[in-house]
C-alpha cells in the first residue's frame, strides 16, 4: 500500500488546515488509518487514528481541535486541524495498518506561526 499525504503548509495560530492521505488501494482493506507527527529530536507521536469500524482515537494534545475522517470511495482519509497552535508545528505522517504490516506516507510539513 502506498500512501500520499498532502495539505501541509504555513498557517497562523488559531487557523485551520486539512491534511489528506490517499491510499493506492481501497481503504476497506486497512485495519487502522491515522496520522502521526514528529518534530526534530523527538519521537513520532500519535495524532489521530481510525479503526476499520470507525472508532477514533486522538492524542491528548489535539482532542477537541482535530478530527479524523475518511472517504472510502476516494480511498482517502483526512485530518481536519482547527485552532492550531505553534506547538502543532511538525512533520505529519499518514499511517496505515493492514494485518501485520505498517505503511507510512512521506510526510507533510505543518508550520504554525505565533
């Protein structure tokens, strides 16, 4: 499975961005779809995930501000990010699990200015 992330950019604090992750095959076959982020010198952290049944999970720092969603027909999932803060600045990676395998997108930079 190949994942293509897009939608990053530069935004002011309080603004919004929507990230997209398009999969090369139907996302019905994926057990989990989600987003992680990483800043230099720190471990990659979970931002949001969605299981195949639709259950969602969010990192504590983004709860109430970020929303993960999916468009099955488009083989795509999204991360709507609202009320962005400078500490949300990171490279965001889309992630998927299918069986015993993990798949990662190439990363998209999100920069939030104060």
